[in-house]
């Protein structure tokens, strides 16, 4: 028995060593057009959460599991490349997507090649990666994907209008789920169902909605048309378009960068990407703005006192000197960041904390409920909170989203430098400047026309009906130029459906049906201006005129294709006749101008997901 135990122990040790064994792969990524180095390229070992990026010289080094066979190289606007691992050196040449824009732009930071692939100049990342971003100082770490955390999503079901005519929820302008989903697919992995938040996927894209013309900070746009995954049903498309603000008219900013520099951030796709991302944001600031930097690891501290936005060299140096190590005292960092923001508060300005983290708080205040209470109390100061999530393997989506929601802010997941540019440069106003707070939507359906409805997504944004008129109830914020897109699946009166359950006759239920069949619903919204505590309501009825799906506008059709894709990824019981082929057909036919190539990228992601599922 003793000998058997020893033999078994040797076997276990040998097996564990084989499982944990790693191989180091290095290489260089260059552009096919001119052979120039490509910094900022995402590299992932297929089927794992091991990832890294190329540095300013276009080189990389990655430690991958011994059984890994393929590396995936991705950069928005370039064709994704899968390369087999044949030896310790894997060099890659990347080609431009066929439909990427071919504009030549001015070279920056010593790189002779630039590409306008997404509607903006993809700024060269040479020089953005500090000494801490070199592969030697930040070796990728293989992490068990099971340590990532997502709250359970229980999809909204169909609600009978006869008993529940009102649908009430808070808006959501977060878009983290889409870029997080993209990270999984680019790694050749199946996306966890609870990581798929359909409303965030839909709202990731820009849509061509009409700007508000009156005193309200947003307009309401509606479309009613056939449902592509069930010909008996209809879809109600509701959109809010936030008023755009010219950059010259934006108020001064008091911004505190709250940065997680704990040991869990010591990876190429974490702290180095944080530094590169924030440098993009700093470039948009002027002398009227103030920047402070607070960091936290085992304890919290200030590494840059309030500094004018035009002292960019000083700010960059503070960012470049950051390094990761130690435990994660997130609660202490939050306290210091709010204290700093309050001491430098700008009246009638934009007072905001930008938190960059993987969400792994493990020292001091660590429970979600306690952190929620702290943030909920802090938001009364008029200081908003933007949360940027980074990394893979031990990413805590549920915690970061909670902080943003309770902090009157927004939340994005940054998987590459292009996403940083989209969130912090292109959508600067929407990310950083709030035009309306506590925005709520309540849809009242007409029982003479609508038998049942289902809100697609927004599961963690649902409100009680009485919350709509309760000004003490917190809700979502809308930034300058932001859009909010909502889809309802409608079962019209007279349609039989497996989703409708008969509960029998009710003795006291009011069964009187209105005779008005000209409207299917009324969209009611409430909001507060950023400084007020009393809400303003304005509404819009929806005509009972359903369009054929093919006649609906591109906004309607493309957002529908994204919703279908989300339902397929979630393996939703409500996906009905949805298929990858149908998603691809609709998305390709509704891309529109797609000047920034995001919709083309979506098509490629659908193809990737289809191949993974086969």
C-alpha cells in the first residue's frame, strides 16, 4: 500500500508538471503594406486566457501552456491571423481588412506607417509603453478562467399586457459586454452566457438617430416592424439620442485617475494598457482641466497632486513611473480618490473619478455590499465615476459594473488600445460629460393591440413601476452624444405562442379593453439635469403601423442582428429561429456607411463564433 501511494504521488506530480508546463514563444508582428512594426497587437493562445500585446518595436514574448498549438493575432482594421506554434519563434505579417479605410495620415512618434482603419488615426503606440510595459518586466501569467466573475442573468420573459401593462427600467449606456465578448472570441473561446449582456452589445454601436431639437437633453425615436426570428411577432425599437456638445463648449474637468497597481495588474494587457489608455485621454485635456493620480495596492497613495491638463509631460512621467505589485486595497483607494476630487471640486464643471482595475479587491473593504454602500454615499457629492475594466483570467465584471452603477457613471472593458481610443477619444464627451442623470423609461402597452411583450436585455436594470415617479430612486446616466437603444419583442393580439401561459380567469381583474387600436404603446421617460433633484417627464406614443422587416431602417435592422447574435451566444430559450446565417445576412445588409469599420468587425466576430460552435 505504501509503495502504491508513492507511485500514485509520483504520477500526480508528473501529471501536474505536464499540465502546468509552459513554453515561451517570441516573435515580431509587421504590416504587409510596408514591413513596419505593429505595436499594440493583441496576441492570445487559442482556447486559453493567456494573452499579451506587442511592444513599441512590434515584438512580443508570451508564456503559453505546453499543449497550446495556435496563437491568434488581432488588431482592428487588420485581418485576424491564426498561426501554429512550430518552435519558439512565431513571426507574423498582418494584412489590412478589405473594407478598412486606406487613408494615409501623418506619422507620429517615429513610426513610418499609419492606418486610418476605424475612422480615426490609429496612433502609433511606440513610446506609449513605459519601461513597465516591456515583455520582460510584465510576463503574461496563465490564470484559471474560472476565477472570472459574472452575475447570473435570468432573461426577461414575456409579460401579458392584460396583467402587466407597464415595463419600467433604468437606461444603460455601458458597453463592456461587447468588448469582453470580443476578447473571448478572438481567443477562440466560447463566451460564458452570463458575460453576454445583450443591451450592452446593442449599445456598443453608433446609430444615425436624429438630434434633439427642444429643451430636453435627448430625443425619443421609435420604429415598429416585423420580427426576423419569428414571423408571427413584431419588434418595437426605442432609441434615445443624447445631445452632442462641441468640444470647445465642454466645461472644465477635475479628473482623478484611480489606478489599481496591485500584483494582479502585472500583465501586459493590464497596467501597461492602462498607462497607454490614459495618455490618450490626457491628450484631450487643456489648461482649464486638472488631473490627479491616486494608486492603490497594499495601501492607497497619491502619486500626482492636482496638475493642469496642459502639463502633459509631467502627467506622462507620473504614469510611466507606475509599477505593479502587492495586494489590492480598493476601498482605501476609493476613499482617497473621492477626498481628492472633493478638495478640488469645480463648480459647474465635470468632477469625475476614472477607475482602472481588473476588479480584484482583496484587502480592507472587499465585499460588494460594503463597497456599494460607500459608492452610493459618495455620489451625493456630485462626483461621477467612470470604471474601465482591464485584463483576463481573474476579471471581476460584476464588481466593476456595480461600482459604475452606484457611482452615477459608466463602465467599459478595454481589451486593446483601439478600444481605449474609442472610449476615451472618439466618445470623449459621452464617457466623461453627463447631460442627464437618473434617466428612466416606462413603456405602457395597449392591450387592444399587444397581447404580450418581452424586454430584450436590461435584466439588471429593471425597476418597480412606482419607481418611475420616485425621484429618490437612482437610475442611469446619459453622456453627451450617447445613444440608448432598446428592443421589445411583441406578441400581437390573436397570435398563439408557446411562451404564453394560461393562468385562468381572475375574479377581480379589470378585463376592460380599450377601443383605441391606433397606438401600440406610449414611451414615457424621466430624467434630471446633472445638478437638479427633481425629474422632468416627456413622452411619445407609438403608432400601430408595423413595417415589413426589409423596409425598416438600418438602425433597426443592424441592432436586431446584434440582439439575435446575443441570444445565440446565450443559448437563449427565446432565440427561436435565430441562426448565425441569418445574423450575417442582416448585419451585412445593414452596415450602412460603416466609416469606422465597427460593423464590419462585428460580421467577422459572428463568423468566428460560428466556427467555434461547429
